[in-house]
C-alpha cells in the first residue's frame, strides 16, 4: 500500500471534531508533523484507534522503525493491501480491543512494536526483512 502526504500540520485542519480526535494522540504545540507534503510513503502496517486507521510509515529512509500517522494526512495512491499483513486483535482490557494489520510475527506478538522501538535486534531484523519485501510490492 502506498500513500502520498497531503497535510503535515494539524493547524491546517478545519474540522474541529477531527482535530479534537487527533490531538488525543498528537501533542505538537506548533502542529507540525514529521512528514513531507507530496512525498510517497510505503505503509508497513495499519492500526485502528477510535475506529480510524493510522498508517505505520517511515517518514525518513534511515528510520529504524515505522511510526503511526493518521490516515487523514494522506491520499491513497496504491490501495493494494500488503500480502504480508495479518489481522491482529489484542485485548487492551475494559472491553477495548486494539486491531491492526501487520506482518505475521508482529501480529502474533503483542509486545513486538515495543521491542522494535527499544532496539531489539530480532525485532529490527524482522522489520527490515518485511520492509524490503513491502517496498517491492
């Protein structure tokens, strides 16, 4: 799946309900988001917060792991879902379920993303393997 950035500043949004929802997750005083308008990004996974999709992307080529960005910042230019994605559902307690579309090892391990951002070598190797495969899809 490929997307192109159309918005990189919260302050450019006029929908107050959308802005309120996004500000629950994004705390940038100036509203600036680490994205480049017009740049194409590969989506490495999707997580659903408040029933809305957030795309896991690497905003820079040298990023070691993807970060979630609200779908509202992008336009889909290639809607083909990755053949490597699996549905993951994780019980968050109190009736909350976190759903995501991610590669198999990530889907099976609730702590995978935490390990990835902490620099776990096994998690990093797996992500890099899938990153290369998804970049070529």
